[in-house]
C-alpha cells in the first residue's frame, strides 16, 4: 500500500519562496519509476508541474522552469519541490504522485496525470 504525504504549503507574498515535501512509504523502488508534482487551481484542470525519474532525469512545465526545482532524497524517501519567485498564478493545491514505468510504456518527461495511480492528498499554496 503506497502512501504519499505532502507538507510545506502555506501563504506567501509574490516573489517569495516555499519548499514542499512529499514522504513516500510502501513503494518498492525495484523498477523504473516516475515521481511528480502536480497542481490544481480552483476551476482548472490538474496539471503537471515537475517530474523526476529513477535516472534523475527532470522535466518542468514551461510556466515554472527556472523558478521551481524538483529533487528526491532516497535516504529519506522524500520528494521535494523548491519554489522561488512565486507568482499569484502559482496558487493551487499541490499534489505529489508516483508510479512505475513498466516496459517503457510511458515517459516521465512532462507526464500525463492518468499514468499515476498513487497520489497524495495535497498541500495548499497561496500566493498573494
């Protein structure tokens, strides 16, 4: 049973920074996998923000490139999202997700939401 728990959200002024964390448990890292951060603003669809795979290949949405950094600490089983130069339009619920990539069937580069079956409950980020 995979469990993902996000933390680190909050309220910040535009131009500020926040660091999100996602602790993963129950996931056995014995295959190719992809971990990602997604966000959903009110009235909008959930979108991919950043992703990292087991080879440490990274991808970012164009809207956050240069401002956000995704990383993973395998010793702590924790996925991070460092967010800087935050904008009002970054306001959203942020979710982490993780899943296996069997047989190269999908790519972790700017992944699609429907590739993931394991999701956290989210952490709210509000930029004013």
